[in-house]
């Protein structure tokens, strides 16, 4: 089998230089990196993972922990994280955790004992699970979060949730809607609650009173979108538009509208949040807010694998599609 010594000999560099290139270490010139990479490809060299772990004291594994009922959201972050792990010579281990209770700590303890990951990636609502954050700190396990607001020394990507909620309000109000229903997120999703704050801000700016009956709780899944939509449309004065704070719930509202014979957007406008793949394949395609989820997934892997640099800023974008339009006349 080809060894690291063979690569070093062909590239005319030291074994240490080959090791640094293999481990994606910084401070290697592009000329040396290219020469070593060419030798690796010519010889078909495959690094010994056990040797890499022993030499660097690392497992080259990162754990992605989640408890989020929206599969589109989780899968896009996972995709970005997994591809970046591959680029850097790491592996991504994905583990769902139950909400609350001691069970999640048992799962974490077994995971760490078996795999000894070099870091942990958390997304909402786990990104704000203070007890979990405290346990990770006690274990001295590096952590990176997306949209976390609970106090933690971890690397955290902040997201413009409130501004995005305001964007949706401005869009629907700009179309002429005045009675707009909102399907709110679960209370443990602190970041998503700021979407509702932004929406209320938009209502106030337009001089529209926030009627509490028009704010109905959801659970971030398809079924709760249907249930919340039924509650809103059963009001004596139903809304002409509904903003669901994630796409899964918005798709539930679309399904309900088709079931009861409401035309979208002629009779009812619907807007979601996340820009999942299903938002584009629904009928009509869903107006929603795009989060750069793959890019965020890549950024947290960079922070865990290479050390946290400056926290990047990400923009959310309103994507106007066929599910929103002017309110019905008369």
C-alpha cells in the first residue's frame, strides 16, 4: 500500500508537509499544496484515519444534533455541513435528540464516549437549550450554533428573523391585505418567535391593530398548519391572507384551502418561511423567505474544524411566488 513516505518522496517535501496538506492545515503555500495533492492523486494515497486521530488528537468527526419537526430546514443545513466536512476531511454524524428530559443527555454521553467528536453543531430549538449548552460546556466540547440566543460562549450565527418577519408583513400589506392570520412557532423556537415580532412591527407601521384572535399557535409541522388554518378560517371575519412561520405549516394551509374549495391566491393568500424544496413544487408555488441554510451549515463546520473567525452575516430574501396576491374584492 502507498504510504505517506511515498507521497513525500514523489512531491519532494517532508512527511510533516504531507501531513499538513492532508489535514487541511493553514500556512501551506499554494505551490506546495498543489504539488503534494498531485502526488496523492498520482499514487492513489488514502490517509490512515486512525493514524490521523492519533497524530492530531482529533476524531475528525462533528456531531449534528437536532430536534426540529421541519425536515426541509434540517436537511438543507445538513447538506451544507456534510459537503464542507468532506472538503475538510471530516465526517458528519447526525443524531436526533428528544426535547427536554434526561434522555437527551444519555444520548449525548453515549455519542461522546463512542465517537469523541471534535465539535457539535446545534440548530433551533436545541440552539437555545440552556441545560444542553451547559452540559456541552462542562464536557469542554466545542459547539457552534445557528440562530441561538441563549447565553453561551459558543460560535453562533445570528439570523435576521425580525427583519424577515417585517418583510412578509410589508409584502402582504402592500398587496392590500388588512386582516392577516399568523401561525406562530412553538415557544421553544426563540429565533422564529422574532419573526412574529417583526410581523407585528409591520402591522403597527401600517396602522393596523394586531388582533390576537388572528395569531394562532402551530408546531412547525404540516398537521398543525392545517389545524391552525381551520381555526383562522372559522373566525366570524376570516383573514384574507395567512403567514405561517415555516413552510411546513404553510403547506398545510395550502392543502386545507384546496380541500375546502378556496382558490389561492384569489380567495386566500398564503406565505411561509424557509424556502424549502416543497415550497417550489407546491401548487401554487409558495411565497416564502429564503434562508441561506446550506451556507450557514458550511460556516459552522468551518468554525468547528478550523477555529472560529469572524461571524459571517447572512441575508434573508423574500421570494414572491404564486401563493400571494391582492385580497378578494367585495
